């Protein structure tokens, strides 16, 4: 599910939108290899501490995938936008 979401975002998000992917797989070498092979766009961060680590705790991530949409003012405007990914992407179409 996470890779499907990442591929859709990489393919469909408008060029003016920045993507940041946070991967919580404990095997970061394998996760990087998969991300590179899939050609995922954006800035990718890898945290080998996994779902129990500081990154997951700080972002309150308890499932995957989670999409956080941050608006131009820096406020999180949507959490788990992947549930309505097409609507989320459509809402990002205006710079």
C-alpha cells in the first residue's frame, strides 16, 4: 500500500508541489534501493528506528501509508490524504 501511494504521488502531483517521503523500514539499504528502482520523486528520508522511533512518534504515525499535506503557510492541512488521493492531488493543482 505504501509503494502504491508513493508511485501515485510521484506520478500525479503537480510540479510546483514538493514531496517529502519518510520511510520507517528498519532495512534502510533495501528501502533506498526500492525507492531508487521505482524512481520516486521528492526528498526521501529513511529512519531505521522504524515505527517505534522518534520520527514516527513525532509525526504520530501508527500505520502506513500516511500522507500529510502541508499548505503554503506551513500548516498541515490534511492527514492521510491517500484515502482520497485523487481529491488531494486535485487540491494541489493551484500554485
